[in-house]
């Protein structure tokens, strides 16, 4: 039996090897964790941003002011909400989100992980992106006022001007800041949507004749549209167009530090509600999104899933969504919200009338929840 006295000595060796393997795995895990925390990601995260009631007030310089104010005109009492939604971006090229934040966002239905190039194209700075966003917001406000007043029967005229240029713009040298764009290839273009439509039909690489008014003198210049760096397929002139209208009275939209064109529809509805008797929404909490042009056409926007969750968290029970966004909405509607699909301001007004009167909404287009 003494021949087996050394067996306990051998049995301890696997345990030491096991401890060694465990320590190696622990070190590797720590190294991997440090790498995930420090290696930059090629993504940004979209998440619900602040919600603003176009019928209510906002804080400007520490003071509460009406989001929509129409001085000198008779306005009417409103109630409930016509909420506009925003999306916050977590990260940019200088400060991308961590891999831990990206991993968490993958499992949060209210957030979206998107390639950074789709938000900040290569060669475009955050400052340039913010400038474009600010111009888009200014244009959306002007278009919203135009759409609302046109809906109410006021005649309007508008002009389209060059506000600036995107990086590598094909228009640099041919167009200048302040140029008024009269027509493209003979087609009158007095709206941003109209300009984009003409360029889209022409295509990239094909020169177009742009009729302009510069310092009171009319002339024509040639520009060859290029493909947008945002999606690589949309033909653009590479300008920041600014629309100006001659309105019969002033409509002030007082919303700071919010960019982009997606609030246009809700601005227009808020203006109509304030200028007409009765409560457009019947006192209900309604949220919505969508671009709008002077003719009242509602266009698609980005980040609609995040806006749906923002609307839910703000207590909305109805949501007005561009019909062209329905493919992104279906299957992602938070419980408790009914989503109406709209293509024009008339569609939205019809939905609000049904909500206000309690009429059946079964015939109204919707974005199905499932």
C-alpha cells in the first residue's frame, strides 16, 4: 500500500493548472473589457428626445413663452396637445459611443444603432451638419406657416434663395450666397420640394440651367448635379436652400436648439388650431411628425421609432405619421397609441376631426401595429 503514497501529490497539479487557466481568462476578459471601453465605434445611437407641445409654452432664455405666437391676430383657446417629437443623438465622430452603450442600445426598442456615416458623412464636420439642420428647421417653420395660411385661404408668394453650400458642392463658383433661384431647366422652382423634384428627375452628371436673380439682375448659370454623400444616390446641387414668403401677418415660432425639418406638420396644425375657433384635437393628446411643404404635402422623416416612444412617454394616445414611414412603424408601435397614416395636411385634419367628434376612424388610413 505504501507504493501509492505519492498519489495526493499528483492530484494537486490539475488544480494549479485550473487556477492558471482561470487567471489567464480573467486577464483576457479585463483586456477585452478595456478594449470595448476605449476602441471607438463606427456608430451613433438615436434615442427619444424632448417633446414639445405646439399649443403650449417653451423656455427661452429662462422665460416661458408661447411656442407659437401670432401677435395682432385674433386667436382662440386650445387644450390637450399637438406634440412635436425630437430625436437625440448619442455620439459623433469626435466622441462616438462606447461598445457597451452600443450593446445596451441593441436591446432597447426605443433606441436605434445607426452607422455614423449615415448621420455625419465623411468630410462633413459636426458644425456643417448643425448648420444644415438649422437651415432645415428655419425652412420647415416657413413652410409650416405657408401651409397653414394656405389651408385657411390666405394667398401667398414665395422666393427660394441660396443660403450656403455643402462640402464639395458642384454649385460652388456658379451660384453665390443670396442668389434667388427662379427656375431649373425652365421649370419654376419656388419651394425646396419643387427644386429637389426637378433635380431628381434630371439626375446626376447631367448639366442643368439654373435661372437666378442676383442683386436685381437675372441670369442663367450651368450646374452639374452630383450624388449626395448622405445616401450615394440622390442628385443634388449641393446648396442649402432657404425659402422666404410674404405673409399677411407675423407668425412667431419660438423653439430654440432644435434642428431638422420633421416638425413642419405639427407646426402647421398648431397654427391652424390657434387661428380657428374650437379645439382642433378635441382636447386629446395627439403627437405627430413629418415634413410639410407650402402645398400641405406631408413627407417622411428619420427616427420615427424613437419618436413613437417619445410620444408614448409624453402621454399621447394618437400619432400622425407620414404614410411613407409606415414600413418603419408597423411592428414597432408602443402599446396604447393609434397611428394614423397621412400624406397631406387634409389627411391630418380629417383624423383630428374624427378624434374631436368621436366619429368612426375605421375608414382612415393607419400604420398597422403588427
